[in-house]
C-alpha cells in the first residue's frame, strides 16, 4: 500500500487503510503515546523514512477542534509531517477548527497550502488571516472535485458529517474507477473504530 506500514488494512482493492499513527511511505511505531510527539517516536525507534512519491496530500477534517486534545495534537503533528517531507496541503479552506490548525502549521513551516472553499461558507469558516492559496468555488460538489483533482492521496482526520461525507465520496470514486489514489484514515484514539467495524461487517 502507498500510505504507511504498520497499519490495519481494510480493503486492498480500494486502498482503504486505518492509520494508527503518522505518516506517508514509512514504517512507524503504532504504540499509544499521549505525551510524545510522533517525530520523537520515530527518532527513538530509529525508523527508516522512505521518500514519498506524493506531492500534494488532501486532508479532510473538522471545522471544529473536537472535544479531545488528542485530535488537535494529531492535526498539528500531521501538518509538521507534511512540512518535513516537502508535501503540499490541499484542504477545505477554512481557518477554524482542525482545518485551521493543520493549514496554519503547514504554512508556518513554509509549506504550500491550497484551500478550496465554497463561497457560501467563506463568512463562516474563514475568520481572521487566511493562509496560503484560497480558491473559492461555487458549491460543495465543486469543492470536493477540486480537492480531489489537485491531490495525490487523501487522509481523514477526525471530523463530523462533512468530513465523513468527503471521505466516503473519494472511497466511492475509487471503487468506481474514477481515481486510483490512496485513501487513509488517521484513526486518532480510535475515532474511526466504528467505521472500520462497518467495513468489516459489510464484507470490505
């Protein structure tokens, strides 16, 4: 698979995988740690990092920060990993919630950020200073299509209905042969466990 080793493989033909930790094209330690950064875990465990063939990573995540600090930590660590590997971020364009955290972290580290946001959501999801390149689009359908077109792979952080809908749509597109890009879950503290159970019970 293209995203990560030490993972739980759910559906080989679609590239659906559950990521218990970060990140792309490398072996990582999936043991639980609340206080240590992923980068420190990699250093401590002397993990060899392989170059990624990806250039742009699309991240689906919530417009709120969620109820647990670990979700926010994961968003920041994901942003740091993107920067450390020279990968561009493509995301939903908001400056709030987990979207804001991951985009600001990538921008702060000198990475390129592409935000795709429907015009009707700009007043709600854009607050304060924007980062990177903001691409306004007409509606949610165009947002998803533009994000997919500009990305080499997809990762879902914790999020709500919108995040789940985006994730399932790119999975469906893969199933239909519309794209062959890898799709992954960042399963922070078991956030997506029930979704993974659904895949197993559905014969995935």
